[in-house]
C-alpha cells in the first residue's frame, strides 16, 4: 500500500514537472521570485542586527543557523506536501470525489496535486543561510554533531510534513481551514527562525509538548551550538527529533484516515 502510494505520487509529480519545464523561462522566473520573496524574511533579520549585536542573547550567526535549519526543512516539506492546503476547496466543491474513485491512495493524489517545482527556491534560500551560519559559527565539531545536521533536516522535514497532513485532515471537517493550517506551517516556520529566548515560556512549552515544532531546530540546534536546551530539559532530548518525527507522522496518518472516513461529499 505504501509503495503504491509512493509510486503514484512520483508519477503525478513527474507529470506536473514535465508540464512546468515545458516553459523553462517561466519556471526560472517563478523560482527566482520564490527565492527573493523568502529572502525578505532573512533581510528583516539583517536589518535588526544592523542596530543590535545580539537578539535574545544570540548572535547573527546563531540566528542564521536556526533560520537555515527551519527554512530548509520547511521548504522541503512545502515542496512535497504544500498542496495539502487545497484540500478544503476540493471538499467544498465535491471534486474530491474524483480522487476517491481512482485506484490510487487519496493522500498521494492530494499531496502531488499541482506540484509546484518553483517552491525549490525556498529550499535554496534556506540552504544558503544555513551555509552562512555554519561557516561563521564557532562550533566544537564532533562526529555526533556532524551527524545531527542531516538528522535535523530529515526529521524537521518529516515533522513539518506531518503538520501539513494534519492540517489537510482538519479540512475534512472544517472545509475552509487552510488558514488554520497555515498558522502552524508557515507561522511555525517564522516562529522557529528566531531563538526561543525571545518568546514567552508558555509559547515555548506549546511548540515543544503540544505541537512539537521545537524539535525541528530549537532543541537539537542549541545542543549543537553548545547552549542549554530550553525549559531546563535534559540534553538527551536533543537526540529525539527522529522519534518525534515518527510519532508525528503516525498521528497524522491516523487523523487522515479518520478524516477520509468522515467525508460525505457535498450531497448534491
């Protein structure tokens, strides 16, 4: 079942990619536009640091490291699952019914629907900022810390992906809940671009124990930088992002199945 879903997802993505690349100049301009639009987020941080030396006790290099990690992870999740926010429209107008009669998992069809390769611009922008942070940070690199970099990116992508799927599942009931989903996806990405010290403890607890976005970058990244893990948690939690990612994906899968079973079409 999983393999069939992945195969179907790959075929749909390939179809949309071929369609996109038929107009290469248009694709290049849209990808560059996506890159520039997301770069304004980091530009705002640079403007802040032109007036201050530290933000919440963190240097520009440390903030760039946090920004790059979440920007890259979120960019990959948006690239692969960003189409989930269109589900509410399909539920409202009944076009989801056409996906139900096909011998392909609905999740794969919804996730790959109108696959936008231009979103890769966000990934490139995140990687560039991450590279800057890594080059300018003074980190006591060990084998463990080096291995944590790909772990953080993969786990962060999976956690954001789970939030995208959870948001899609919510739209089976809300039918117009894309903005609620965006609050946790795009809003969560913006939140994680800044150090946890600039936010209240209640908010940090919320994104650690309720919606575990803190495991995308805050908790493991602070360990890599040699800083204390927030909320006085033990250092061992820095190695939990893969576990959190697996649990998040399992919860998202259950929510998706429940939402799909609850779907009753438009009734027309």
